[in-house]
C-alpha cells in the first residue's frame, strides 16, 4: 500500500470512529433495553440525521482516489477498496458474513485477452475476427468439419440437441434465446450454451448473432480484455466459441445439414484473478422479523486505467476514478450500515459491497448463485448505483412502481428535502443493467436507488465512465443528502410490518412466487 493511500485509510477510519463515539453518547440504541422500541425514536434523533458531510467526503475521496487506479476487478486497487470497506464493517461491529469467517466472499474470475487472429472458411467466404466474427472463448484451434445445427442450443428438445450426437463436432446455434432482451440475458444465454456444448463433448460452438446489441459494440468489446465467471463444466478448459454477425441472415446456410467449415484461431489467453464481494450483517431487533433480511447493495468496482476504461483520456489523467459510478453508492451503504448499527431496525440487514459490476454484473451474479443468507429469507434488495446526477433536487429510482416500497422511498427522500423521480430514461432499459437485476431474476424485489437524473443528458455524459469523474467534481452537499435519504429509506423498509411485493403482472413476479413458496 502506498504511503498516501495508507494515510487516507487511517484518516477515514479515525474520522468514522470519532463520529461513532460521539453518536453513541447521544443515541443510546444498541443495548437490549431499547431493541424493541426502534419505531419510538423521534426521526430527527435517528443516526442518519447526524451523518457528517466530512465523513462522507473522506470515504469518497479515498475510494475514488488515484491510488486505487480505477478499482478494476482483479486489480490491486480493487482489493484495496474491498479491504477498506471490510475494515469499516469491522469498525461498525457488523457480523462477518463472508465464506471464511471474515467479510469477504471470494470469487475466482477468468481474465481473458482478445484473440490476435481468427478466420472461418465457409464455402467461398472467409470471415475474419474484428469484422464478421468475434472469438468469445477457447484456446488455439485448427478445425475442419461438418457443422450440426442445434437451434438455440439450450435444451435437449426438438429445438436443441434431441437425437444429435455432437461429440467432437462443430455445433451451430441461434444467438440469444427466446427470452433474452438485454445484454445480461444475451451474454448469460451464451455462457449457458457454451457449458452445454462442452458437457456434450462438442469441439467448437458457433452462434449466429442477430441480437439487439449493435455489432459495432460487440466487435469493440471483444477487442479488449474481459473478466468472466468460469463456465462450470465437466470438461475443463472452454471450447472455441465464436459469434458470427448474422444480422441479415446472410449465413443461414450454417443451419443446413452438410455444411463444412474450417476454423482457425490463435485463441484467447486466459488466467485466473481473484476479487471479492464484501458482506456484513446487522441483526434485527424483532424476535420474528429478524429472520428476514433486507440487502443493501452497491458495486465498488470501476473500469480501471488507460485503455481498460474504454473511453478517451488524456496523458495527464488516465485514471477512471469512478466517483459517481459508484463511489457514491458505496459510501451510501457504508453510511446506512453505520446508522442502522447504531439504531438497529426490526429486520436483519445484509450490507453487501459488490465487485465485478462493470464487467458484466458478475459479483451480483455470483452472489445470486451462492447467497450468504438464504434467498427465501431475503425479502428486498435496495441497490444503489448510477451514472451520475444532473438534478440535485431529486433521487431517481429505477423500479419505483414495480417493487412495493414506493411509500418508504418517497418518505426517505422527503425527510432530507429531496423528491423522487421514477424510472428515468426508459429507453435505456436501466432496470436490467445494474446489480439489482440478479436479485430480481431470483424473485427478490430489487429497485435501483440512483442519484438524481431524468435523462442521459450532457451533464451525465460529461462524467459517465470518463477520466473526469473525480471527487473534486462532486457536490458534496447533495451527496450527503443522497446518502442520508438512502439510509433512512433502508430503515423504513426494514421496519415496515409487511413485506414489499412485486407489482401484479411484473415479469419477475413468477420467480418471487417460486422463491417464497419454497419450504
């Protein structure tokens, strides 16, 4: 750890410790004498009403500092941020919820570099990497053979692998899936296809891509390094897997029997990198409701430095600090953790700092498959993430009308002079683009509580994933109120007598029914 980093770390810890001591003298709330009387405390005396601006600013200035080098998943700065968050949890007295008796849920990610070269010979056509095809996964390959079409390649039914022996063969599948709309769903379906093809012994997988993400973005994305979750398979290393641009159905002949191709690729070099989610528990005070959990989540990773950031930068500043995305959200869960540990709510709270959001919502995806508290006891996720803010009179909530806690969210914001704007920029499909969606897919009501904006305007674009997104550019008076509103909203939801519910007919309602009827 660099000297300046260590000093900032110690300063932040000292500041929050001093604040905790001061508040513990005025808000005597953690003893057993008062645990069943949470709701009787006058609102203005609740800890979230006394959060110091200097504390919020100190946290953000450390988490979004140059020394953390953009907090990219798998890099040293990301681990430094995780350690800082864990030590704040320890200072606050949160119960460790990690997988080794500490605060960390460790994840072994795969770091995959771009393929240097790849070609596919199909009849008289030669398709090239970076033009008509991209390599998703796999090592060096030189294959020739007849292809087998397996529909979407996701089932053993008539539209899949039924009656087809693909061992040692080149498999062709339709891109996406019937249900896949957003990027997360498209990439998720693709990973599942690769796993199934590997388990069935296929030599390679070709997907005919004609999905909603423009091919230009696909090409750009796969020309850079990616971080992925390992594909769990019985066959070890991933097979060669590629997407072909089939936007105009120009390669439909690959669906026909008897088609032969030759595939050559340098492969994608692969290594393992380790990161972690950070998790701590605040036990609820109600003898019955404490067995139900509210999750407070925010991703703490960002996009790194230089070319890793994926956006232009100047030689004088190549670090993508991510003050807005998502140091603000990370500090919001820290301040909520502090407020709720000083005056505990009825339900238990899991405070969850997530890694890997910027590389595909991977930390929350991993958590949803390996939960640290049972998902059927998890009744709500209040995620906080955003691209920035352009209106300091509001907070913006993606999923406000869908997830059953509108009244608490509006009351939490109003307590600090803020309005609520529901579902900004609907054309962006934001609900399915942050970590909340991986909770929603399992059935947990999960909105995203974001800094104030109504559209992706010039003010948002000025900082979103830009090297200019530094702490010095923030309005800390607004950031303080945002953190206070988030903490108070979390308290109101954790104290409400009934569980929040999905709106009737919501696409995630069936998953909720399946989850909460499990015994």
